[in-house]
C-alpha cells in the first residue's frame, strides 16, 4: 500500500473487514446521481482523491471516491451514479440505514505538492465528485495557490450535480468557473458543447500550472492533449482512472494496468505515467 493508505488505515481494523456505518443524510442530485453522508464510529483522515469501498448488504461492494471535505473526516460524503446492482441498491438507502465501509484507499490528488501554482480542474459528468474535495481544499487554503479554474461538462442541464455549490463557486472572487452541456433546450443560457474549448477562457500560466482531470477516459485523454497544446507539461497533468477494483489493496489483481494497480498506485496518476499504456486495447 502507498503511504496515504497506510496512514489512514493505521488505526482501523483489517482493511478487508467492512465497518457497519450509518447513513446520516441522503440527497438526490439528479435522476441517476445521489449523494449520502456516513458517520463512521472510527474516523480515518483522507486526502482529496482517495476512495472507500462501500458494501450493500446481500448485493456486493464497489469503490466510490470520497466527495466531501477532507477537513471534516467525521462526515464521509460519497456521490454515486446508479449504473449497476450495487450502486442501485445504495441509491435506495435512507437516513438511518447502514452500509459496510472500508477505507480510505489509494493515492489522491497531489494538491499539497503544488502550492504557489495555478490550478486547473476539469471534470466530466460524475467526475466532479472526486474533484470536489480539491475545490474545498483550495477554498480553505486559497492564499497558498495561484489562479484557480474549474471546467465542468455534463450531458444535459438536468445532469449537472452540486448545482447550489456551482452557483456559490461562480460568485467566489478569483475563482474561474466554466460549465458546458452537450445538449440543451432554449432555456439553457450557458455554453453548449465539450468543456475543452472553454480552456481558452481561463487565465493561467502554463509553466506554473497543475491540472487535474476526472471523467470518462475518452474525455480525459482529449482534455490532456488540449492542456499539452496549451503548454502544460504532461508530468503536471493528473488523471483519476477507473478499473475493476475489488480488494482495494493490490492483492487480487483485478485492477492491474500494466505494471500498476489502480487501487493502490492510483486512482490518481500523472498523465506521463499512463499515457502510453492507454494506447493498448483492453489493458
């Protein structure tokens, strides 16, 4: 396991043993996406970008990135899109129900390593959830960083998540926010299309910028190329990857990606580490 995981799990039971944890709040973000808070009895610190394994009784277990504030680990927030049996079962929970919880696991966003840099965050769909802890971090430590830009793309206006917070961030001084949807009716007054063209509207110094991307693989590959064209080195572009994670500690091999295990060497990777591996089909 990497240091972030070791530090977080040092005071917890065996990392393969779920802890029964109550749901304290449930929010419907969109037709497919929901957010709930958990109140673990044993609090483990986490870094933005790390994930937990959530177990739905009688159905199974899935990895879900933490979408809450790392400065408040006593309230674990997860934002989930219902796409399979486990996530669908989790979507039927209500306050007072319990889930199995393991974690936190993995390597998160390297936000502390880039103090003084401009920061760009680019999210597609549910990918805004793993980046939201970075936004919380930046807002809390605003003076430690340069310019901040956030780009967020979704299929339609109805698919946008964290809408109230999007408006708060839009009103935040020295915080650049661009939102685009792929399809919209006449009532939508924002941008229509992909998020990458919005890069031209952001102010940043390519030589002193770190970029973090989370979204579908086709999206983050296109975005990484656009960032490189803008002058940002691929070693300062970070992506959060998804694979079939099962154990979360690098033992089962389900999430092996070349020489790496997504669960313990990621899910966040520098783009220069994985870009060549992404060219191989079914890797």
